[in-house]
């Protein structure tokens, strides 16, 4: 994983996912990322984890709880899809965050190996979960 900061969208996997999202006019990319969160108990690879967090950020934004550093492309997508009912996606998104933070998550492993940034990354993810709970 190539990350330049601890933000959800501050890595190559997230940037790729956001570009894929922008290329569609529906919520299929968002749904697919969240389905991966709900797919089971297998080891969660880093790219999947990054996509799950991105999808969770958009769900939070669609409920009026957008991150202050949400990228402009994501903000535009949210504005274009503001009528999307995400109430059924909220529990899946919360579960996705739990999966990303679990011991069988490559993304969590990679961040844990970075002692200088791990606590900041983890706090950002927990803050995202809090925004999904409001």
C-alpha cells in the first residue's frame, strides 16, 4: 500500500476506487465495496479494506456527516446522489469498519507496523465509525 498520509483517501487504492466511482452514474461501486465488508470472515486484503473505508466515508457523507477533508470528487458524487437512501447500508458500513480494524485485516497490519502513524490512522477510522453512529 502506498499512503502519503493517514486519511481514508490518502493512498493509491483509495484514489483508484474514487476514480472508478466517478466513472459510474450509479451506486454500484459503493455497493460492491460494502458487500466486501459483509462477505465473511476471511482475511481482509489491504485494497479491499481501503475501498471499504472509502465507501464508509461516502455513507457518512450521505447522512450529513461528511469528513472535513472529503475530496472534492467524493463531495461531487455525494451531491449528485444525495437522494440515495443509505439507511440499510449503515450497519454494513459499521461492520466494515470493525473488519478493517480486526487482527485479520492487512490494512490494520500495515498501519500497525508504522508505529509513528498507527494511532493517528486508527483514531481517524474510529472517528469515521462515530460519524456513522450519529
